[in-house]
C-alpha cells in the first residue's frame, strides 16, 4: 500500500532485497532443503528429453515440441489455480502465494530451452547452470560470503559446468569463458515478479541464439 509523506507518495520498488531463504520457506529448513532438492533434480530433465522425449511424444500422439508445450501449459494452468487460491506448498516461499513461483518460472525457462535450442550442446549447459549454479550461489550467500567472492566462485563453478559440457556434449569450449560470468550476472536482477530461475535461463539462451549463426551448432 502506498503512503503519503512530505516528499510525495512512496513508490514500490521493482527490486527486492536479498533475504534468508530458510526464514521465508514454508517448512523452514526442511522446506528449504526440499526446494534445493527439486532444483538439483531439474538436472535430469535434459536426459529425459533427449533419451525419452521422442517415445513420450509418440505415446501422446504429438511431436516433441508439442509435448513440451503441453507440459508448459499444464504447469502454468496449475500455477494459475494455485495463485487463484492464494496458497503455497511445502518448500515454497511465503511471498509466492501472491506471485508466480520460482518453480513455474524455471519450468517455463527450461521448456523454452527445449523448444528453441533443442541440442545437447546448448540444452545441457543452460539447464545445469540453473539447476546447479543457482543453489550454489544461494548457499554461498546463506553462509555469509561476501558478494565479490560469491561472484568469483560461482563464475568459476558455472564455467566448469560448460567445460564439462564441452567434454560430454561438444559445447564450444570458449563459451565457458563468457557464460560462466554471464549466468552469474543473469541471477543478479532482484525483480519483484520475475524469478531468477527465469533470468538465469532466458538471458544466456538469448545470447546463444544471437551467437548461433556463427557457431552453427543447431541443425
């Protein structure tokens, strides 16, 4: 609610302050750990997509892109119902009763990866940068590490993910030098209604799509 003051109405900022995630999680520490476990479990999504995506789509009588879109639509429909009811579930943050949840943003972002960059060289590092990188940064902050060190260690950690993807999935090696810091920077905006689960996927993916005409990775 806006309140009057001698200097005029107080404006609500579009930025949010960093807070202790345990204090805001439904279920306290157990809820926080459950949330982290869900984040880590997202690491399996590229494997499911590339190994079984075709079979799942065939069973549904759809194309792979249609199957991905249906999953996104279903998640967003459930999210809309949750928001309508104003509820949060175990592991969610209290404020998510009034805004789109991190889980929904993450599902949208990962779904867009499979729709727009459906190649292992791109999808694996993009998803792992979120599923592993975001919890890594969050736990460093929760331990009280200085912001500068969080940025340095997280950039190295995420760059290592891209190097691993170079080894396993032929991701261009030099991208690690760019996308380690870029993925960390993509987590910085503390936007009130857009979770970093979205920005950590969508911003690096946009950069890859801009570079793709030169990289020529996708068929």
